[in-house]
C-alpha cells in the first residue's frame, strides 16, 4: 500500500512539473507575442504621426520610408501547434520570400509571418508599395500599376543575376506580383497569391472585387469611399473604406489587437493602378510557377470568387485555410506559415 501511495505521489509530482513547464512555455509565448505586437504598434503610431504632417488635405502626406530590423524569436502564434515536420531550410535553393501587401495595407501587416519565417531559417523581405505603409508618397499622385509597384520592381532589378526569390502577394498585391512576374520571370522561383487578384491578361485588379463592390464604372460614379485629390470636378484619385466597413470586409476573424493595429495603419488606395488593365503574356508571365491560397471565411473576396479565379487561371497548386478572413496573416498566421513552407519545398 505504501509503495502504491509513493508511486502515485511521484506520478503527481511529474505531472505537476510538466504542467509548470507548459505554463512557463505558454507564458513565454504570450510574452513574445505581446512584445512583437507592441513593436508593430509603435511603428504604426510613428507612421500615423508622420502621416498627420500634411498641408490641408489627405493628398499632401509627407514623410520618408523607414528601414525595418529583422527579428528572430520563438513563434508566438502557434498556440501549441507543431512546426511543419521534417522541414529544413538547408535543403532549399531559394530561401528568400518577398512579401507584398494588398490595398491599403503596408509591410507592417506581415509582422507575424516575418517572425515565423525567420524562425524557420528563411529570409523574409517586405516592401511598401508606393504610397503605402512607410512610403509617404502622396497616393493621389500614383496613377499606374508601374508607379505603384516601383519599390518591388526596383528590389527585383537589384537582385544578383543568379538569385531567385519566392514572391508573395496579398489581395490586390496579386496584380503587383503578376506585373513583376511578367517583367522578371527569370528572378522569381514561385509566385504565391494569398486571397489575391490573380488576374488574366487584359483584366483590371478591381474587376475581381466587382461582386462585393459593383462594377468599376458604377464604383467610380457612386461610391461614397472615393477620394478626389485633385478636386471634385476632376476624376477620383483614390478610395478608402470607413473603419467599420474595413472591419467587416477584412478582419471578421482577426484578433482585436491586430484590428487596432490595422485601423491605425491603413492608408488610402490609389485608384489608377486598380483600374488599369494588366498586360500578361504566355511567353513571360505564363512560364511562372503560380500557387493560390484560398481563405474560406473571407468577406472581401468570397470563396466562390476565389474558386473562379483558380478555375480561370490554373495555378500549379491550390491551398485552403479554414476560419481565415481576408487577412490570414492576422487570423491564421500559423496555417499561412505552414503553407509557405510546403510550397518552398516543392522541387
């Protein structure tokens, strides 16, 4: 009887130690997440302060593009989920991910993905497209997809001759990576479209959203979200949704503190690039290896629309994330990270 009691006490002691270790681990994950979110929020506040230094209207934002320090820390977003098994970055010939944000967003939106990719031994690079994030160009002056995508194109132009990257585009960032794939097919190992505008030749990025926003022609005439940077008598130059509208469209499954970060950081969207018909050729764009990630609780780009894009454009691979809104880097970062690793390992 005494031996049985001693055995039970030892077992309880082991269980208690295990529980304490788990609690310590969970506390560390929460602390790491809080630290990372505070850094992102601090950057957003700094951006807001810069963007408020304008002369009379939203169209005269001034400031400068900032550089970002890369961070390496334990993945605080997994909630106990395991990393992708048998993954080793050493076996990869292409380790650099270039992350391109969508309309209104900036490089800041990838902060969780940057942390997890670095933890996996990869090299994430983020860009602010023209007039987005910390690129303080007046959005009302950005009239073409070429101008909008310039920071991405300049980065690819300056890559060493033999170096390749995996290019990732979110939402309308899909148009920018399509444009880049047409320009530099030899520098892009794979292109990943994350609930993105994977347009066909001659199609406008805006057309993909017509189910939610109406036709481009109707939107240009009737939308309450338009910005007239050159005056009411001139054509609109941009648009920006109201905060409540953004929350419903983009963040219906995202954590509250990420929504707060986004509300401080979102910027107007230049209209010209969204309404431009994209020219894509089978000789260049058509040779690229494209993959699509569908978000199944998306209210901005419905699963039906995403399915149609996949049917019409035939990517090499299709992945689906359950429970994700239009911002999977907030709502399902671990799932997104796992898919990135899986695609990176495809020969």
